[in-house]
């Protein structure tokens, strides 16, 4: 198949499809936030952190041990993930435990892994 086979060569506007899509189209702010969300997930270290937190809630020391990185590096990444609402934390005495923020994040992350494994 040549690339040209995937180019639409018609001049027909399917008005019903266009109008239906435009009616449901979120405003630009939603797309900006969505793009930022996926950009944050698009970092290998952060993806590994999310994988670890998908398995268990963990403290910075545990995550650093799993990833073979410094606590400082992990803390920096967790701060970014927390500000974006992707992870949350709870304090127990002097320890702070991190976890995925909610089932939406968990489901999205797991669905991404499933998709990648399916395409192998």
C-alpha cells in the first residue's frame, strides 16, 4: 500500500458528522490540560514510578530502591506528578506514602500498558 491510499481525495463535507462533533467539542482549555497530562506521562522515569505505584503505595525510599535512583530525583518527579493530580500522598508519622490519585489514573495507566503489550 502506498501512503497516497490513505489520503482522502474528495470534496464532500459530511455535515451531520461535522455538526455532531462540533457540538461535543470541549473548549481549548480542556485540550491544553489533556496535552499537559499526556506530556507528564511521557517521561520514562515517571512511567516507572507510576508502574511501581500501580503495584503498591510506596514511600520515596521504596521507589528510589525499586528504580535504583536517588531519593532527591524521585521526590522531584513525585512533586510534578502530585501537582498534576496524577499521584497523591498520605502521611503516617514521619513517613509519606504515595499512591495513584484515583481509579481514572490507574485505569488509564493500565490500559496504556495493556495496549502496548497487545501490539507486541
